C-alpha cells in the first residue's frame, strides 16, 4: 500500500477524502466550524482536481435537497454542515433516509442556539439521531479522513442504501492540525469505484419514487428502513476489515481500553475518547481498576458489542456531550441503560453531561466521574438525573 503523511485539520482531512472518492455532486453551504470542508472542495473544483458538480445553494435545507435530487439520479453525493445548519436541514433528513439516498454528510458538531455559540458539543447530531441516518463519531483528523471513505462504502451497499453522517467535534477535531496518513488516489479509486446505482430516476426507464403513501403501505416503508440500518450493523465488521487491508489501520464499532478486569468503565464518543483513555491510565496508576469504551458507531447502536465489553464491570460513567431537556437522562445514557436493562448483573450507571458549548473536559473531571460512579455502586445509590460535570453552580 502507498501512503503519505500530510499535516491536516479534521475539516481538511474530510475534504481530501471526499476529493479522492469519485464523488459526482457536492452541494454546499458554509457554516462554522465546517466551512473549511466546502471551501477546500470548492478549491479542488476550481482547480480542476475533481470533476464533481459543485452546487452553491442558498441554505442548508437547499443543500440537502440538492443532495437528494442528485442521489436519486444515481450520483455519489457529499455535503457538510453543523449546528443550526443541520437543524434547518431537519425536514429533508427524513426525506433522504426515506428515499434511501446513500448521501454522505460530515457534521462538525456544534452547539445549538440560544444563546449563540459556535463551539463544539453534540446537541446538533443528537437532535437527528432518529432521522434514519447512520452516524459514526470520529476522535481525530485521521479518523475523520478514514471514516469519510468508509461511510461511502457502507452507505452505498445495496442491502443498506442509507445516508451516513461522519461526526467530528467542532473546533476540537475540525480545526486540530495533526499528521494524517492519506492513501494514494489509485488505492482509493479501487476501494470506491464510481457509483453504479441499480435503482435511479431515468427518463428512459421510468420509476416512481417519493409517492404519497397512506396507512396501507407507509408502515412497510418504515419497517424496510429499520431492516436496512440493521444490515448496516451487520456489514460494518466486513467494512472495517476491508479498510484495514488497504490502510493497515484497524477500526471497530467500539474502541476498548483496559476493560479486562475493570471495576468501572467510562463511555465516551468523539474527541473526548482520547482524554478518557489517559484518565483511565492515571486512575490505574493510583490503584483504581478503570477502563474506557469509545463508541464509534452510534447509529445503528452497537448494543451487543457494548454488552460484551461491559461484562463484569461494576459501575459505568456515561459522558454525554448533549442534554435532553425534560427527559430522565441524556441521549447516550438512555441507550446504554436500555441496552443493559436485562443484564442479570447490571452495573450501576451514572450519567454525566459535560462540555456544552465547547467547555473543556479535563483528565481530572473524567477521573472524578469514574470515582463518583464507583462510589454510587459502593453506597448502592440511585442517581436519577444527570450530573453536570464542570458547570459553575
């Protein structure tokens, strides 16, 4: 395999991967902190480095609408957004998944207004978690590059045909300049040859898509979507393995760290995962049997893998970078608690909401969360609401 090391931000890494992906249409509208992605792709288009049709639109809703139309005629399609932009797309997200458009969209995760904030948390993508899209969280620019390629491969599988979000934390990953190992163009072209859609809008072979459907058939369409996203989970192992063969980088739905004999596990998504591993190592040095799990594949949720990973763990600290106002707990905790409900020896689970609006999460904060979860287990305490980690009272 042929690779080179390039200094890139997370945004630039996503744009570079898209450039290599035989993409046909890019539908773009800028919003901080993803703007660099569509700016770089605009430069590639202007310089003749990509043949894709680059569409400048007047809003994020139009960006997704353009993606849907292009995907339905058989094009490989990409866009990117964040925060209020993703919120403005919300109506069209359901159309994209319901029409089985394998669009890939990068989301530079960012807080939602009000008050206005441009920094990173997971509020935007959590608002879209039930829209029928695959969601993959990345930890650093290297993962952002790799996962963009992987997302195209997965979304376009004939038994999947489901749009995919590649989520990178705003300003933390999107603007972090790190070394990224990039594959050569020929290798990527073999991995992602031009899309050949089996079902598409074609005047020579007319089909009907997006019809008005009442209660007689609507339910069946939704069931098919549910089955397709389950197929995405089944395919993911093979997809990860296939990418390892061309890159020598190994991925899986979750990343485990020092869990074998752990009493407490810290569960994270996105850029916090590396900090959590460091916190675990510090706790181990102090005699606390801690471990961590980074969830990469959030939708479809890797319940089986997580149950196996958490076997024998006494306490779990779930770190949520989003709130769920009015709900008992925040989104990631809700999935973890549901998944562990029927486990015979269920661990004590404590939810920690942290980092809203881009507030820093420190090693000490994560270590404190792990200790609080262990203490709740020891005292048999039920903590029935989220603990706000690092907030000023």
